[in-house]
């Protein structure tokens, strides 16, 4: 049986802009690592997971059939009150496009706010009820 998510990949138009957004506004740790085949790659670490960043147009294999910037819909859980997130995001000039609104998560009810990253991916920040 599967137990947890280790990492996911985001195809991005601009590694630096994406890194600034996720590390600055969302507090993730920007890291670089050497891929098993060699070469430096970039990622964002949070909790015990990470997001690998692939620049659009790269030939990393294997990969999604149609890797496209802006096609993701991500939900991150938080233990910080959404009011604090609203203030933090406003301080970074990031518009909340919806919320707080009630939603259903994998393990129960959530209160969520929605924003977009530099590629237009939908990012949901959710506080479990």
C-alpha cells in the first residue's frame, strides 16, 4: 500500500520566480540537489515532502506526457490561522482569489484560501477544522 507523498514535480516558466514565491511567501525551503544522472536540479522542501522544479522545455525523463506551467491545483495544510496567512500574503503583494471558504479535504473538513503562483497554478492553503 502507498503511505504518503514523497515529492511532486511542477513544470515552471521561471525557476527563480517560482522559488521566490514558494520560499518567500509560503515559507518553503529552496534547495538544490544533484540528480541521479548528474546535473543540478532545484526543489522546494516543506515538512517531509518536496516539490521538484522542472524548467519548461527541458528534456528530463521520465516526465509527464504534457508538462505545462500553470496546470497544477495544489492544496497545502497549515496549522497557522488563515487570518495570519491573509496578512502574510498581503505583505508579499499576493491576491487572495477566494476564501476563506469551507472545503472537504482528504481526512475531513477544511477552511481554505486560494491564491495563484507565478505560473498561474492554483494554490489552496487549508486549515483543518
